[in-house]
């Protein structure tokens, strides 16, 4: 029997009821994957035909393994299961509806090295049909960046906005399994907790060239308008930030970044009110200036907040158009 090739990179896809999309994700992967790679799919007890779609690709690619949970164990445990089942030195966490650009696998394999702890892969933001580019870069940089192990605060502040998605993270597996993931269950940001729970031993590479297509509208494009997002943004997220191994200055900056005007407008559409402000925001504000925007939004009629959010979206799109012109 021939020896099995060493697995350097595991693609970890956590899925739930995405039979209509996961095939596109796997098709883009299987078309460029190498002997140094494998695919692990963990299914949160889907009720559609996700299992059959994955099985079709298993017949084409032997290093694709599928695991189905008996019950829905939640977002965080589903991804954790995929990493625990993986055998690669690094794990590329991928969503079940995004796709790789041609050459993406080779590019990341070439970048992997012994002194790296983490790679952030840039993404091109596309509409729901994947036919229109909404933003050419998720991470707005022109050249690759390297962060040394001592630059955790700077990396945290610079890139935290770009860690909301779990689809562009390539992390050394040994780091993931060394972290306490149990206390991150239910946070919806297990990847952020794992990365910043303790200092990373190696460097972080942030890639400027987009290697992925991100599908807008399937997950969280209108997530802030959901009432459940209020507790996540105003309570769970700050609690997670408090637990991380970064400076207090960096933590305070992260909390501010999570409450921009547009995000608060979206939360207002989902029911954000003065009660929520008093319970979760007021204990953290240090001045009347910081309090003004969250109080103002809490007092807005929800219909007006929705109109302002549409206007804010148009302003952002105009800025992006001007920047790319």
C-alpha cells in the first residue's frame, strides 16, 4: 500500500441546510485541490438534501469526509467539530456558500510556513447570485501585511472588522486545539475567541489579493435587523472581547468599532431601545459624547431608522465607487 501524502491544509466546512449552495463551494474546491489537502464537512443535522449533495462529491474526491450531527449543535460547535476531525497542519475555515477563485489553493499552500500561526485571506464581495461585484476587497489593503507575535494589539484593532466572517481564516490546527473552546460555545465568534484567547506564537499574514468570492445576502446582510442580534452585539460580543488577551485600550476600541451608526440603525430596526442602551451600553460609555449616538438611535422611530439605514447603505456604495474610480 502506498503511503498517504502528508496533509498540510484541511478545508473545514460547517454546513446547515445549504444543499442549494454547498455544491458550488465544493465544485470550486475539488477543481483545484492537491494531494496536500483534504475537505472536512460537518453537518448540523440538515433537513434538506445536503448529505446527498456532499455524497456526490465524495465519489469524485476521496479525501472528502462528511460527518452529520444527530442534532443541531450550533454554529461554534459545528466548526469546532470540523477542525477536530481535520488532519492538516492548517485549517481553512470556510462557509458553505462561498467559493474559491482559481489558483487560491496553490497561493495559500505556497504561503504556508513554519513561522505562521494564521492567514487572513482577502475576499471579493458579490451579490446573492454571485454575478455582480459589490466590493472588490473585504480587507482594504493593496499589499500583503505581516504581523509579528508582539503586534497582537495592532492586528486586533486593524483587522477586527474583517474577522466577522469565518470564511477567510487559515489557522494552524495545533493552536486551535490548544485553546479553551468550551467557553466560546454560543458566542457565534469562536474563531475570534480562539485567535485572541492567548498570544499567537507565530506571525500573521494578511493577503491583499482576493482569493474568494463572498456571497452577500445569504447569512448576515440583514442580520442586524434581527431582534436576536441585539443581545449578540450588545452583550455577547462585549463579553467575548473582555475575555481576550489584548490590552484594555484595544478592547475599548473594539467595542466602539462594533457600534457604528449603521449597525445601531440596523439594531433599531430589530427592536433596539433605551432599555437595551441602559442595560448593555451605558455601563461601558465614558463620556456624553460616546452616549449621544446610541441614545439618539434608540429614540428614533423604527420606520425612520430603516429609511436612514437605506440612505447610509447608498452613501457607503457611493464611497466605494469613488474609491475604485
